C-alpha cells in the first residue's frame, strides 16, 4: 500500500510465512501481471507502523475483523497491534517487464 508517498507491505492477517521470509531475506520479488520487481524490505518499529496500520484499515475494510483497533481509533491503538501485524517499508524497488524466476 502507499501511505505518505512511501510504499509499505502490511501483514493484516498476522505473521505468516511471507513475513518470516521477508525478515530472513530482507527482500522480495513482487509480481503483478507480467511485471516483476525486486524490492528491499525493512521492518519498521511499532511507532512508525501505527499510522500505516490505521490508514490500511481505513483503505482495506475486508481486513478490519483481524484488528482490535477500529477505524477512527487513536494511532496509539494501532501501535499496540504492530507486533501482531508487522509492517515493512519498501526500499530501492527495481522494475522489470518480465517474470523473474
């Protein structure tokens, strides 16, 4: 998702395999259609993640049941959830017009 001019990966359903992989590798290949890009992922602190999580819950209503904090709650409510919903800042994206194996 984009927030404040920055791209983020959010784990709305909690810590899943992709989160473990991102933590271990610090990078990922993101694919959409025929385009792919290599990105570096940096996990951010709860304080940095909180406003991103608040924006995410507003933007993606289908994920709201997985959060204790609700739309309109103070950012501090989302900061308390950051350990359950890790957030990664995308850095140095590389774009390619083909799939990468």
